[in-house]
């Protein structure tokens, strides 16, 4: 499941459904959404029809009144109520910031200002989320900063772990290019002076959560003492409305060879997995490292497979028939598995292991006795995962050249199949 719901004019409209809590529950899909400015919607268009089809009963606009006057608001419609709650009291122009500003600490400081200035509006927004009987969406201009702060508070009160809150914030990175294109179109093709404009580095949310707890003790204490709400009562109301038991049964996955038309989805799947890793302090992959051209090359030179559970894409992998960069020259005795990927939070439990088994079946069908793979030597968590799947460490390549121009050390793992 791609959290970004596709629209022509909106770039950062996301379903918060599927995120798991520590109590065996998950957020119900289709009930809580976050977005960039809904002022870009126009009645009578396919985007407007898509929006209405979501069954949203409440729209919370977190922008300043002057932003709404300049850029418009969501069109009126009898199916939903509209509330403008401007939580940011000290506006600032991100596009005009100087290049030397580190986005993590800078954005954290702005978020703390909002947390202290906008208590009345934040409290009102949280009450609306807790009381809404139908779907609800909240948004600002880019769906990143103000929207990200409100999302973080809601997710924390629902019991979603910090790593997932940080990851959810950073998913704006998948929309950054489109948000930048929109800004340039409004500004005669110029680029913002701040290179971090439209970016959502995980450090910003990680620092904000730490700073909020350092100042107030906990998110719940902030809600109680700064916002004047009963945090326990609010949390109970949010959980009652938004959570459901995590599923215990899932359809069987269906596998198919990827086609050239799947290249954009593969790039997005990999970048989503990279953001999941970064939110957990794992620097195995970085977003943007692999383009559509990479996956098209792998389709021509080997195999690329996708897995679907029901209608949703849940994972994929690459299968190579040689890998000299990691393993050196070898006889045709193995298949080399790369980029084993699953959709975070929405793939069925064990999806990665099922993909691995499918890749191994392809190697066996080719008459090759070994499945091989590698992982960063600095990623013991991934190494342990593969070892638990029956792979054995057989060596290390200390200077693998993966095409980035910066050699890195990888651990080599192998499994005998026949």
C-alpha cells in the first residue's frame, strides 16, 4: 500500500491507516488522512470526485487566514464541515532561508514555537479528531510541518512508536520534487534559496519529540498541562474511534514478473523502505539512489518480481545471475538476491520471508544450487534476519563498488538449496 493517495493536483495526501500500536491494534484505514493544501482542489474535476469518494466528514485547515485568502480553501460541500485552526503564530518563509541552516535543528525550533504558541488551536484540532464520526483530514500548505506536528501528537496518543511517527513525517520526501515544481511554477521558474525547502529529514521530527519531552516530561503531560486537555480521556477517545485489532488472516500473496511499466512503483517501494530504515537509525539505503533506469536494467539482465496481497503491492525483489562486484568471478552456480523489499506496516507478517522463499524457488528452477546475497557489514540486524532464514556467512567484501563511487564493506551470505 502506497500511503500517498494519487491526485493530479495534490502531492502529499496520505492515509494514516495501518500504523501499528504496541497493543496489537492498528489505525483503521480510510478514517484519518493528512494532506497538502486542499485549496488546490476544483469542483467538477476527477480530483474532486476522488476526494469526495473518501467519505471525509471533517476538514481541518491549519494554515494562516492570509494563506487561505491568497491560495484558496477546499470548496464547500454539504458532505463535510470545514474548520480553520491556524496553529502557527509566527510565520516564516522557508523558501527564503539561507543555505547554511541545518534543517533538523531549525525545523525543530520552529515546531517548538508552534507547540507553545498554538495551544488553543492544537487543542481544538485534537478534540475534532477524537470526536469525528466519519473520515477526517487535516492539512497545511505542503502537508509537512504543521500537518506533521499534529500527526505526531495524534499518533503518539494512539500509542504508535516514535520510529513510526518519525517515518510518517519523513514520507513527505516522496512528494518533495512535486512540491518544489509547484513552488517554481508560482515563482517564475526560480528555485528556493534554502536547499532543504520541501524536505522532511527524519532528524527534524526526532529532535522535536525529544525537545517536547524534555520540556514537558511526555506527550501526555504536554497535552494535559499545556493544552489543558485530559490526556488519558483524549487518548481513550482517539483509540476507540481510530483503532482496530491487527488482522490475523491474510490472502495468499500473488507473484508476477515486473514489467517496464512497474519501474516507477519499484522506485517508490525502495524509497519508502529507505525512509523506514532511516527512521530507525539504519543507513543501508538512501532515497533517490536507484532510478527507474536501474530497475529496467535489472529486468533486462535478470529478473525482478513483485508480490501483491489482494489489490495491494506488498513487496518485490531482484534476482541476478551473477554479481562480480560482491562475489567476484564465479561459475553459474547461484542466484543473487538483491533489494528484498516489503511495504512497511501494510505487508502481511512474514512477507519478507515469503519473498525470499519465492526467490529461492526461482534459483532452484534455474538448476543452480546456491542462493546468495550480501548486506552492509554495518547492519547486524539484517545479517541476523538472513541467518535466521538459513543463510550462512561465508566471507566479506571490504570494498564493494555498487555504482555509487564510494566502495563499502558487505557481508556475504549463502544458502544451499539442492
